[in-house]
C-alpha cells in the first residue's frame, strides 16, 4: 500500500502536545503514527475521513448543516443565560470563536479547567 | 500568598535535577513526559541524564509511574493538603509533631528526607496531576503546591506546573485570559467579563439550573458530570459540536459533527507549559471544522436583534462600584 | 412604611438587582422603583416584571418569596434595613458598609463578602465564602457582624481581616482559610482544615475540631476577651461558655500567629 | 478622504510649531498635499498632533497574560468596556485585555506601540495576542541577552556567527528588533543567581561577561542595519547605587546607537534602601553629551500596578519585599520573567525617589528627541495614565503641588524641586510621537508630512492638560476616524512591523542541532510563519556601507 506521510504532526490527545509524530495515511485512515505513545496512536488511528455520522441532527432528525447552524443560532439567541462550555478538544482558532460567541450572546463561558 | 512560579518544559529537560510528580500518573496518562521532557533527557547541565536526576512520586497508590521513581511516597487519601502544609512548615524549620506527620501516611524520616533533598536540589520541579487538583480541597490543593514551590525559592531554584490533560484545555485558558482577563468561569451577562468560579463554573451553574441554553464543544459533560447537571442539560436546549455522537449529543436539541483537531482540522494547540504548537492534519474530513461552524453561528446571531437594548453605554463610562 | 417586594414571577435564570439597597430606595418613588432595571441573565427588565412593589422612599426594604436566584441584594449598603421572608441568593450584603440585613430562611454563597461594616443575620442555612475575599483579593470582611443560625459551606471567613462571624450549625472545609484577623465562632464545629494558613485572628469552636497538623497545642485557658465578645453578641441572643478552652496556635506553615480555641 | 481645517498643527519633524494649516488625508490612509471632496473636520481652535508612539510597553505575550491571571481583583475594580454590536468587550486596569488595550491606547491618541520583550519561544503566542489588539499598529522586540545559543557564540568569540544566529532568531520570531534584559543575569537566575558586575564572567561561562554582551549586541544591531538599535535594559535594575552599573554599561556601547529602556530604574545612588537617592543629573548629562543614545523615562506613578520583567532575580527580591503574590516563568534557553503586583506610595521614600527620578530625566535631558514618555507599562504605572505625566511636564506649579505629598526626608535625595522647565506642546509632541517614531526607525510614523501614515490626533485645547490629553476630540488611524467625541467608532485591524535582516542560509543547519539539544519542540515548528502575522509590514534593514 502506498501511504503518504505527514511529518512532524502534532498530537493533541494529552497536555504533552507532542509535535514530532509522523503520520502514515492513505487519505481515509491513518495507519501508523510514528513516535506517538499508546494513547496518541489510539487517538490517531481511531479517527478516519469516513462519513460515519450524519452532518447534523436537530431533535434527532438528520438536517443540513445550514439548518443546524440556524437552529443553534436561534436557540442561543433566544436564551437569557446561555452557557458556552468545553473547548478542551478543539483548536485555538475555534476557541477564539467560542469566546466571541459568549461575548456576543452575553452568556457564560467556561472550560474544563473549572471542574 | 498566591501566584505561580513555573517554567517551560525545556527548562526541566535542561536543568531539573529534582522532580516531583504529585497526584499524577505520567507513565499511563502522559506517556512521553518522562522521555521527552523530564527524567530521561540528557543535557548540557545534566550530562548523565537519568543518573543526574532524582524523581519522587507522591500518590495515594502505587501506580505504574512508581517504577520510574527513585522515591515513592504513599500519601493517605485526602491528606495531600495536610502533607504539603507540613512541608511548608518544615522547610521553615517550624516544629511538627510525629503523630501529625503520621496522619498523612508517611513517617518523619521520609518527610525530612524529602525536605533535605528539595533544599539540596539545584533546580527542583513539581508536577501535579488530577489526583491532587480534583480531590477534596481542589483549587486549594493546587494552591498549596504552588505556594510550596514559590517558598522553596528562598533556598534554591524551584518551579511547579500542572499536568494538564485534555488536549488543548491550556489553549482555552490562555485565550480566555488575553481576551477577557480571566481563565475560566466567566459571565458576559452584564456586557463585560466577570469572573467567579463556583458562581459561573459549569457544574455549579447546571446543578443550580442557572442557565437556559447550553453550547457544548470539545467536551462530553453528558458522560462525566454529576447526574443533576446532566439532567439540566437535557431540560434546556443544548447544542453540541463534536466529531462523534456523544452522550451529550443524545440529550441535545442540536448536534453538529465536526472534524477532529489535528487529524483533519488545522490550527493551533497549547502545550501544558503554555507554548503554542501548530497542527498538521493528515486527513481531509467530510465535516466542517469547529472554527468554521462556530464562526457561522456567530454570523447568524449577529444578524439577529442585538441583546443590549440601546447598544450599551459609552466605552468610557466607568461602571458603578466594582465589576462583579 | 417600608418598601415591600413580593415575588410574582420566579426568575428562570439568576436575577441581579444590586440597587435593592436602602441607600438607593430611600430616594425613589414607587413608580421609579417599579421601573428600575434588573438583569435576568443578559436580559434587562423592569423590577415590576418580577415583583409586586409596595411603598416608596424608605430605608427599610422587605422581600417576600423564594428568592434563591436573586443576587447582590444590599450590595454596598450603608444604612437602613433589609428583611427577607424566604430564601435569598448569592452576594447578599457584599461590600456592605452599614445597616442591617435579616433573612428568615436560607441564603446563598458570598454573604457579606468583603463587607466593611454592618450586621447580617441568616436564620436558616447559608452557603460558602461567608464574609470572604473575592478571588484574588487580599482581604475579606474588614468589620461588621455576620450570624448564621444554621450551617454554612466552604471557606467561611476566608482572608477576613476584622469583624465577627458566628455560625450556629456546622461549617464545611477551610473555615477561616488564610484569616488575617477577626473572630469566627463555630457553635457546632466544622469539617476539616479549619484555620488553614491563618496569619492572625481567632477561631472559637464549642465542639471538638479536627486540627491541622501545623497547629500546636499551647495551653488550656479562659481567655480574657471572651466576656467582651459575649457582651458584643448578647443583644443578638447569642451566648458562649466562658471556658475553659484549649488554645492552639498556628498556622505554622505560614508561619502565623492565629489562635484556635476549642471548648474543653 | 478627510480634510482637517483650522487646527494648530504640532509636527516636530517638520518644525511646524502650532501654525494653522489644513491637513489632507487620502483614501489609502496617507497624508497628502490636497484632497477634493470627502469629509471636512473643522478643528478651529484645536491642537493637532501626529498619533502617539509608545516606544516601550508590555501589552501582549506570556508575561502580561500571566499577570492578567494573577490579578482578578484588579479587573473587578477597573474600567469595563461594554460589548456593543460591533465592538468586543474588555477590561482595562493594570493588565488590560487585548481588545481593551487597543481601545485605551487609541482613546488617548496613541496609534503605534512597541511590545518590548518577546521570547522567541512565545513569539507565536505574542503575535496571536497582538492580532487581537485592535486599531493600533504594533512592533515587537525579541529578547536576546540571555539566549544560550547566542551567548555560546559570543563566549567563543565568534562574532560573525553570533550575528547570523541573531538574524535567524529575529526572523524566526517575526520581530522588529533586539531587546536585551539584564544581560547574563536572567541566565544566572535559572539557578537562582544574578549578574551584577559587568566584568565578571557569567555563571556557567569562562570568559563571557555582561559587558561583552552589551557591546556585541549593540554592534550587531548596527551592523545588520536594524531600523531600531539595541533596546537595552541594563543590569542591576532598581538597586540603590546602580548608577555606576548604568554608566559603565553605557560606556560599553562604544559609540554604537542604542535605546536605553526605562532609565529611571537605573539612575539611583546610595548604598542601600536607607540611603537610596536620585542620580539623574549624571545620567542626564551622559545623554546630553551622547546624541547616539535615546531613552524612555520609565516614569513611576503612585498607585497600584503589576510589575512584569524578564529580570527574574529582581522580581524575587520584590516578592520578598512585598510579601504579596509572585509569578515567575522561565523560558527554556532564552529568558524568563517575573510578575509581582506592587503599589507605589508617596509616603515610601524609595517610591518617592523613583517618582521624582523619572520626571527629572524627562526634564534634564535637554533634547526631547532623546527622551520619551513611558511608564514601562505596567511596571511604573499603566500606559493609560500618560496624560498625568504630560501634565507634570507642562506645569512646574502642578509638580510643586505633587511634591507637597512627599515626605520631607525625600527632598534631599531628589533634584525635582530645583527644576523649573516646562514642556511646550511641540516638545510634548516630540516626546510622545516624533521622537519615539524616529528612534524606532518608523519613517511613516510620528510626523504629518506628505506620505506619512495618516495617524492623527486632534485635541481640544484646554487649561486642564490631563483632561485635554485623556480625551482627544478625534483620533484618526490610517485615515479612518476611529474615535470621535470620546467614543470608539471603529476598531479596524492595525499592522505589525517586522524586519528581515540579511542572513547566511547555512545558519539554519548550524542552529538545528544546537536547537534540538536544548529545546523540546520540533525545529520546524519554532519559527513563526509569515502567514500567521495579520497585516505584516516588512521594514528594510540598511547595513552600513562596507568601507
């Protein structure tokens, strides 16, 4: 099998954030995560580029991304005290959007740290 | 009182001849911590690597990490705060009774040996894990260790650092600090950031039933939080962004599948010592990134009526009294 | 006639109304009080959305209802009185400088936080951080008197500098944490880590306490200041035994000169 | 397009001292000869300055962000910027949030700032924060005086190699210039020590002394032709009697250009806290006779602040003196920083001497092109308090009022009571804009000549100087009216200035193994990618012609 290699990929599974992992992949699956530990290897190998889940669900029904985004916006906008929470397993770029969201909503903002 | 004395992990790699892990199990939870950053590395200052370093593990049970330790100290569950407080007293040559030390599960000889070694170190570093920060006493346990590290600088160089888990939780911390002034537990209800853990922190908010909608990203509180908190999430409109259908997704009104960070979403993540690392995703996801989805939600909300009735007061207006 | 508020529509989310303080209400007409803006989460609404208002221009405020979501009542008040029939939420009497607050029911966290003077009495139970310092601040309450008839939560009197806190029921962990002065009287004891890292001040317990290892037993005594404290508390119907008490000093970790007195 | 009519223009670079002229701004945000159409701002009776330039401040990066986390009690009592439909919320205070930093600077007419202390390792983080500071333009300086890889080259006498290494670091950090903090001292601090004497080899080296670091860095900056010379924080900051060290340091510059940071903290006599006094006369004389040097005052203002410096040993001392909170962050291979909240009190003799010394330097260094307004934010006070300093500079009577608050025993230790000089508006414009812009080598800033960036501030002339400078009538940034009538109207994104000094391509391969030896991240991930910088503005380096 002809695998492509991404050198010096960064693993975000734990707080070590090792940035020296070589990922061997076929475009759909990562087959090998060189230098990653057991936890990192499991993290890389368990995610694929397959479409395993619906793009979006509203009240359990499959909907388009546009509908889901509009529904989310409407629900959050209507709330008097919305909460924005989590942000552990996501990028800084998304985290900045989350802070902007809480600011825009006049809501609460909290991460895993508070647990 | 207060504050934090710390360093980046490269300083530990280069200089730390004395390392304490407290309430953490790096061998199983941060497997490359020993080899990449701490005890196994050789450096200009510690040319013999492991042989030039002493490692102490303090925990309530003998985990796999104990095998890597030179000294394992088994503290009685729930006695970390007492033990650290005793150490704070002993480094200042304050008397502590044998039976009070024994209450922590350790004897005087072991504790005095630890103090001697701490003071004898050239560069000491304490890492603390969730075994310390998530047990009874919580933030005060972390504060105790940070204070001990700060006070040790009266004798020698000492630093302390939390063993952050959960991928990029450090990034959230760092970004919230520069954008809002506070690391977590923030409310924008009054149009500007306010901070009060316990009042605005998620578990407390949910258990009290204080919020009327929730947006959850990069976390699965439905699997980890106490039942009353989960019950409230099910009662209110909850929106979840996650690469998987999670426990929280199942009780949510809206679930949006997103690309996992670092695997198929690009961007940045912060290491536990607050250094940012660029991500190099290998795969192309059929799903949008978190960043894109949240930005689009923000754009959709921005089109709706603004929540401050008249655009809010002038930026130069000082708020009355205090901002809490 | 006092200004009387009766809850008519329970808030869904926390309701912030720091203007509910005698200093402010003393100058307002009935219409003005009804129109004052409360913060229901992010939403700004008139007080009359949530309360039936009676009375005007009074230094006495009476609240009725299950008000556990109502926060910041009596913030920074300097005079007058507030009486609550029912429960009350967080930050009651925070930054208070004078006057009196009585709650015939339970109260939330941060009661009398960073208060400078005045009197607060809670007939029921209270939450944590009573008379405490807000996060990062060097000092908690600087003077005044807080009496909780029932139990109280974590970090009671955290970093308090002066003043008195009396708790009738048990308190939880870290009572008197990093205390710098003042007096805490515990009628039913406390859970663990009482007086941790205290620098100065006095904690009196009428029940046995689990002591921090960094406190040392000094002597058994009948302290001379107790009659003074008794006289201070007598008007509120609070008595305390003259002793003898076991005296412990600490916290040696600081090292501090605090005192914990435990009734022998 | 904007035409500002009727205002009195103060443009020191062009020698315009209060003449009434029209000022024209085109659609690209530049000053032009004339425009037709567009908005007309009537500035009759008003005072027009080029936008302020802060040569030395700490507004972004790991250290200030550490300070934010350490001071929630200050955030609670400070100015809150309320969210509006278009503007983010924020908090002012000792360590303002990024958004608030932009609003506060622009709010008092400053349009360019220089973040003066960035470790390369946290450059990526710093640039992310800088990108979140709206309105103003930004530059940042890289900490180089305690970098082990660089020091090793100097130890071995490899000057050329050291120059290449430094260039490599500057480009890796996407930086604008070189900052030197307590040369050798921060490195020694990593084992709890300090470097106090300029001729004593630094801990861990056989030959290399702090003095040699100073000389070499100054020379490298000149040889590379960096627009801004070495930006130097001398050894022995804050210590009584440190004037000897400071003068000794200045002598090591050997005629090279240099900017001396917060010189107030380096101008003390005496041999202990009990005898500490101001020695600004000698220091000012040195500047007066050395036009190759510029400095910023590092004025201390009474009140609460939080001190942040790469000078770790000093901060540990300050923590021991105050018994308050202490933060410390050592950065592998490069530097460190300490953070201690502090309150300057007029009743404290040491603080009173510091307060006077900063003003003395501003008043005794004769050429306003050499000494600039700064508080070394947030160390001596917060940047948003600059109008207080302006008032003290412009009014000797106000200074005399302030002096009354000081204890009598301080008066014999300071020179301030003897100084009658009052700054003119032109001199203020020089010290807060034209001078720092020139020192930074920012040719499009600090003046209102044709072709300059249209960063303009319009004040209403008032008797109350502090009020006048705290509340400009208009602030125009790159041709856009960002503040009007005390309200932030727009919060556009500013530029970031950086340099790309000439470098031997082989340097990359030279550094790699050394890097891998002491750092913990991948070499490839260390340099900040140019694409990460929002609106980069690359400035030329002009090395001196080889003779």
